């Protein structure tokens, strides 16, 4: 009797899966290996999740796999289980979790088939000649910790097994030094360390710190970097080094949480509060939350570091779920910077600047110190306006205004920051013909231009998404700041966190009030974190650091807590408000976002999904525990000719909410098919 081997395979397709296949007698496949399979008219690379006794549908309908890839050892069981958990929690097919986590070269059929394959990407990687690189002298490793830092290190080293640690340290308190001491202990035990940072532009300086401290311990090849800005070959090299256990230190952005660690001993999440840890497309996961589950799975500590922890983490620490360790003072300077509020209600501003702010910049220049002007709005002007008839530069594809940008070599253009639309700046009003069009507001380009004219003797540079588009440009600009070449730095949130500017004495914040009256209940938390982070760049190595925040509402609680450097009071008061209003972390949420040609179509789909709770017998048991809000259009309802609406689902119990989703989402899927509508499910949304 012919013996058949059956396997279950995860594929990156928008279907539930996994999928059953037969392994022909000429091949052998085991769990964790990648295989090439036929799928419809295509051939796809998948991952073997398990071998099975028999397929879930008739054997004569089961197709044979085509190839088994053995250029890498099978993916470890704990990595597969981690992907299965993420798929279950975020309600996505497991193939959409596991396959995109890998470098594209390992999941493209063309990498292994056809004339250009030449043995596959891993074989080509191994054949490359390795250039010998001389190791630079290591840093002096006798870094003496202060009392608070030493207590934090000792507390973490005393942990046996899993524990979540919240390291709450003010900006400049030396959290990085604590991380490095913890990492050294783990590395000397032969284990791996995973460092997560929120943004790509923070990886170069962190990588340099790791190399300087640990290159004699792990070698240059012992540090692997993972983020979306890498070339495909670089990402493949890093992944293979991690998979083979050669990389002892893994540094990366949120995608690095899916690194196939072999011997993990510690996970560190720097700036754990940062929204960049939340993926906003595809699998909408939180790398911070997955890091905690991963550490629990591997039975190792996870350290969450921040000067302004998320309220979720703060609450967990308050009730004892997390171990809270505090660094209350700066490591290298005696005092925190003095934060002052500049009330702009009765002041005439000059190009958006109060006179006292301009005077402070001039003083710092005279002292040979740097100043940072923070404005979280790129471009030249947020909108073009006709005072005669009221016309404004509306994007033709979206329900937002286009932003005026000055493009070197291309003149002025209007750009939409949501859909990417580019258009010419009209010479006269399209509606009334008025030629005196006005620029309303200011972005980083306009601020940079004004400061260059106001301080012609100074070197003024801008760091934002526009000035750092080219690969390596951000690193070069930051290097110039660190070297002291730049006197005045104009920047967005890219400069607000993680950077240790040695000569920076002054931070000026423009347009801070923009977030004060947002409909997002998390806006005060985000504003406090953003301002505390950018304020923390001042005075880290120079005495008398100062922060000036221009505001028309100095009496607001968020500003009053900020000038006292009092995160504890702000966080606890915010948590009390959240508790009264049953908002996270005292409830758990899921957001369904629908997209359609018209907002009415999106709203109708969401209304039908909402009605399921009352109309479907299998959901009746959840009615008391589930709260569904009314569907509403998004604040920016139209993006790229697509109109959008959302439905918020809430419960006081996470397990109940997850159980409800397991019953409700398949019914939602059927309604979506009937309406032919596109929608997304986001568990634990950060923006509503």
C-alpha cells in the first residue's frame, strides 16, 4: 500500500489557511522547513507547520509539494508558536504573520527556480568573499554606574525566568548604560540579546554604542541589524546570521521582534511608549506587546524603558504586574533643563517666534552652544489661501489641504501628505482669479529659511522626512549635529528622542497647542511624551539647559506637569480619568475600519456588522460584556478617492473580547464579501 506523507503549510495569502499538501516519495519535509507548493495558477513558498495523519479534504484533491529548501536549518518551534500566537491574537492568517517576517529572498520562488537562482540566496550569500576588517580598539569598559543605575542592574540580574521590568528614567538618566550592563551579563552567559528601538534613525548610534562596547565579545559579525530601510541583501545576511545563532546581539525596529532567535536571554524595548512600535498596515501588531509575550514564552526578562511610559505600562507597574525601577536623576549633569512656558496670547510673533525665544537662541550662539527648534510640521506652509473668496489648496483626492513644499531645482509644489499627490502652485486663485494668494501657517522649511536670514552667521539645518529621504542622509546630518558643526537645528519628531547632543543647550517648541484639543483620548498622553522627550535633549552635557514652549494655554494641566518634570502626577491623574470613563487600560478595544467609494457604503457595512450582536443567536451571550459604539466617518474621511468609516468595539475583559471576535469576525467577513468592501481589523488600536 502506497505510503503518503501529509503536511500543513502556511502561505502568505489572504485566506484563512493553513493548507494541506502531499509530500511525494522523492522528497522529505519536516516542521519548520520552507517548501515550494502550487497554489492555483501560481507557485508559492510556504512554511511547514506540522505533519498530519490525513488531509482535511479528499486525498485525490491534495496537490504535491514541488521542492523542499534545506539551505537553512528548520525554523525553531518557539518561533512558529510565536507566529501562531500573533495570528490568533490579531486575528490574521498565520501565513500573513510568518512569511512577511522573513527576507523576501527566502520567500520568493524565483530565488530558487530558473536560470538565475544559482543555488539559492543563502548559497550565494555564503559564496561571497568576506573582506577582513580590522577591529577598532574597544571602548574603556570600566563604565561606573551611579547608585540608581547599579540598583536597577542588580534588580534585573536577580530575576530568574520571566518578568516584565519597567525602567522609568528621566531623559539623560543613563538608561542606555543600564541596558549595556545587562547585555554584557547575558552575552557572557552565551545568550542572545534583542534590542528594539522605535525608529530607523536611532539604529546607527545604538549600533555604534554596541560595537564600541561589545565587538571584542561578539565580533563585528555578532551584531545583526533589522529594519525596513535595509537593502534586501543586508536583511538576508542579518536574518541568516540570527537563524544560525551567529548574531549574539539583534538590534532593530518593530520588525525585529520576529527575528528567529536561537538562545535569547534578554529583550530590551527602548522608548516603550512610542507609537512607532505599532504596525499600521497588514498585520497591525504592537511590537512592545509581542515582546512581552515572547519573553514570557522564552522564560526570560523583558525591560521596557522610557522617560514617559505608556499609561498601560504605568498601570501594570502600579498594580504590581511589572517591576518598576526608577532613575530619577540625570547621569552626567546635576539638573534637569528648566522648562518655561511662553504665553503667546498677548505677544506679537515674528514669523512664528516670540521675541524672548529669538533672544534665547542668540544668547546660545554667543556661548557657542546649539539650539533645537522643534516643529512637528514639515513643508513650507500647511495651506495656500485666497482671502478674497476663501479658496484653499484642497487635495483633489483627499479631504485635507495640500502643503506647500519648496523643492530644490523644482520650485514650489503642493503636496498631499496622505496620498502623495503633487500639484503646481497656482499663480492666481482658481475660483476668483485673485493673484494675492496667502501662505497660512509655517512648516520646518519656512522656519529654517527665516532662521537662516535672522542669524546669517549661524549654520542652520533641517532634519525631517524631506531632508533625509536619501539613504544615509539622516546619519550624515546627525553626525554633523554631534560634531558641533550645526548651530541651530530645525526638526520634527525625528530629533525628539534617543539622541544625545553634547552641545545642545536650548530647545524651542513651536505650535505645541495643535494636539491639545484633539478628539483622540490619548492626545494629552502623546503630547506630554513628545514634549518631555524633546525637552530632554537640552542640557545633557552643558550647564543651564533651557526649554521654551510657546503656548496660548499655559494653564493646561499637561503643561503644568511638564514644567515640574512631574510625570508621576500627570500619569496617575490621567489614569484616574481613564478609569472613570472606562477607557484603556481599564477596557480593551478593537477597531473595524471600512473603505469604500462613498462613506455611505462604508457606514452601511459597519451598521450591518454592528447589528450582528443583537441578531445572531451565537453572539447573544456576549451582549452584556461587549459595547459597540455607533459607526462614524473618520476625521479625514477621504484619502486617495477612498472614503472611510470606523466601528469601535470595547469590553472590560480581554479574554471575553477575544472570544467574541472569534465568533463575530467570520460573520463580518461574510457581510464584507456581500458588500464587496475592504475593511481592516485592529486589535488594541492606538489611534481612534
